[in-house]
């Protein structure tokens, strides 16, 4: 085992879960293979590593993160909590259920801060190509050191792809959109809604990005926010000033014509039309080709490439569960690599994929999809020594969150949930989300003076 070399591509939450999984085995006395993690950014954290940049970064690479300055967790932190590193352990006191981005970055970072995991990461290094050699059953990984602009290649026995799939925007065209005189941007490039104050804003899409960027625009004083759906309306009870309409049929200057005949005038358009699975460093026979869904095809147990089981993906699914799902996947992949978990034959793997695919195809509601992902995670954890947690209670937390949003999308982030890991009830945050304009970690953890809070309530 010691002469094995493993490459992890990407040091976002999934890549960090892989580093933590190996570290945890090593701490328990297991000899682990040599691990090299390549990360194209200067720091880890993936999406949570905020960048003000859009388009191209300081190295001429496409900017990875799609997160915006004012992002607060869009689901309760109790649904993403690590089972072996809790929020109580990190913060030493209860915090609220929907922390801002920087707070969650601190939590992810904190789990590995005191370990030697950073020594295994080559930052500012982009993976350019991965080549599999059938004769030696190894991979050559070619990378570019972005600071020196030098490329090097080295050999690995197994590959873990952890590059995420919310970075390459899906940018459809709309008739006449070239005549729209205002700002048109994709959610990937959205960094803050202050510019929407007093503007009439159109979000095209009906999922997380449309909902949350729409609500951000409302918070920052947009004159109106319209969300346009293709297949199904989000269906919340929207506050005054927000509305949902079916799909835009065409633009005519600043006017948008919708398929139901309605016409509206807008100042700005945000394409909240999702992302593409794209792995430009992989040959097509090793790449996922899928829409964004909870069971992308070609992966045994949702992680191991069926046609080459030495290549693994973490976090490739659409995500209800996030950080703890990445952990469950990472622990399982680690155990496959360490030989602790048996790799079934190709036929057995195909049969398992088929069974899960049938169940995936039968999903008829959001509730069933959440349950599907909970059961998927349970199946993974059962194969490993990752601490099992009460997944059914997390499903209930998700249901409560879904209902809270339908009722009032402006206040759901003020609700408190109970950790299934520690039993701790989340703190009530000092400031209602709608009134809080400072998203920093420092402000979040502070105790603002009483008179200041009274003015905000
Ligand atoms: P990523 O976080 O995308 O990390 C992938 C890493 O791979 C990056 O660091 C990137 O630089 C690196 N990389 C990519 N290509 C290369 C290459 N060729 N070479 C080297 N390195 C490379 N989840 C939640 O739980 N709560 C939320 O509130 C939430 N909000 C979100 C909001 C937005 C706008 C988006 C886009 C996602 C949100 N998510 C949220 C989901 C988010 O995808 C996960 O939380 C998590 O970041 C996924 O982790 P990952 O490591 O799989 O991918
Ligand atoms: P999602 O969740 O993949 O949703 C994409 C949305 O875009 C969805 O509503 C799609 O509608 C819509 N879409 C896609 N193509 C079109 C076209 N051509 N016209 C109209 N609408 C379209 O992406 P998000 O960005 O919302 O969320 C991704 C992650 O970011 C998520 O994990 C969050 O945590 C943050 P459909 O329903 O397919 O008709």
C-alpha cells in the first residue's frame, strides 16, 4: 500500500473530506498511500473561498466560485454538519441555523487547520490532463503550476475527482436578448445585489439561484423582482414586489414577453439557469455526462467510475445534503483504496447501479428525492467507520426548511433547528436576516449593543 500514489483534484469541501478521511485512518495507525491534492486556487474551500473576481482570475484561469458576497447558508447548517466535527466543537457555543458564507468557510477550514493536510495540497496548480494507461493500470496527471507557468507530469494509481459541478454556467439563449440594453449576467458571475436597488430585475430559472438571488435583490431594495420558470414554478407565497411568471418567450429591448402573453419592462436580467458537468482535464470516456441530478449515471455507489474503478468522483450529485454526504463518500472511497472495503465485480456493480437507477427514476416529489439521498448516504456510511447519524431526523429538518421557505422566504433563515449530532438547539441570531447588511464572521459572532439591535428590529 505504501508505494501507491493517489491524486485528489480540487480542495473544496469534497477534496477536504478526502484529505480528512485519509488523515483519520492515519491517526488510527493505518499506513496510508502518498497523497497529492491539486488545487487551482490559492487557498482551499472551493465554492466557499469567495472571490470578487468574475470571468478570468489573476492567473488567466476561469474563476471557479459562483458564490456571492452576501450568501448565507441556503439550508439549515444542521443538515450539513459533519458527524465527526460538530459546530459545537468548532465554535464552542451554539450558533444560528443559517450562517453566512465566511462562517461556514471557517468551519470547513477549522476541521483541518491543526492537521498537516495543507502539506499535501499543491495550491495554484491546475490539473490539465489525466491519462489512463491500460498496460500499467496507472494514470499520468499533467498539471500547470500557475505561478511559474510550468507543466509537469507524474504517475498515480488512483484518482479522486473533487472539482465540483457548479462552476461552468449553463447559458441558454433567448430570442431578442441581444437587444436588451441593461445588464445581463449568469448567476455564476453575480457577486452582490446592491446594484439592483430601485431596479426591475428578472431572474430566469426556478431553483436555488433564482430564489436566493431574487431574495437578495429584494433585500437590497429592488423595485420589483420577477422569476421566470421553464417547467415548474417555485410556488412560494412571495412578498409584495416579487412575482413568478412562466418562461420568457422573447425580449424586445427592455421588454420581456412571457409565454402566457404578459409583458414586463426590466433593467437587469440574471440567468439562474444552472451549471454543466464539465471536466476539461478528463477524456470523454472517464467524464460524467449528466444533467444536475441526484444519481448521475456511470458511478458505482455514486462515486466510483464503473468503467474504470480506479477513478472516483466526490460530490457529483445534485445536493440536498452537502458536507456530511461528501464525508460519507470520501470515507467509502478511502476504504476502497485502502482495500478495507471490497470492490465488487463489474457485474455486481452494474446490478447495484441498476437498482439505484430504478429507484432514482421512480422519484416523484422533492420529499422522495431528499429521502433517496438520505438512504444513499446511509448505505455508504454502513460500509465505513464514519459515525452513523440520525439521517431520518435530518430528512425532517429538510422538510421543515422547505415548508418555512414556502411560507415566508424572507424569514426562514431566522428559524432554529436542533443538531442531530449533539442535540444542541441553534441560537437565535442577534439580527433578523432581512435587516443584517454585514455578512462578516466578525459581525456574526459579535454581540451588538442593545440600542443598535432595537433599531434593527
Ligand atoms: P467545489 O466547492 O466547487 O470545489 C471544487 C474545487 O476544485 C475548487 O476549489 C476548484 O478551484 C478546484 N478545481 C476545479 N478544477 C480544477 C482543476 N482543473 N485543477 C485543480 N483544481 C481544480 N451548499 C450548502 O451546503 N449550503 C449552501 O448554502 C450552498 N450554497 C451554494 C451557493 C452557490 C452559489 C453554489 C454554486 C453552491 C452552493 N452550495 C451550497 C453547494 C456547494 O456546491 C457545496 O457546498 C460544496 O462547495 C461542493 O464542494 P466540492 O468540493 O464538491 O466542489
Ligand atoms: P439548478 O438547481 O441546477 O437549477 C437550474 C434552473 O435553471 C432550473 O430551474 C432549470 O429549470 C432552469 N433552466 C435551465 N435551463 C433553462 C432554460 N433554457 N430556460 C429556462 N430555465 C432553465 O441550479 P442553481 O444555480 O439554481 O443551483 C445550483 C447550486 O447553486 C445549488 O446547489 C445551490 O446550493 C446553489 P428546469 O426546472 O430544468 O425546467
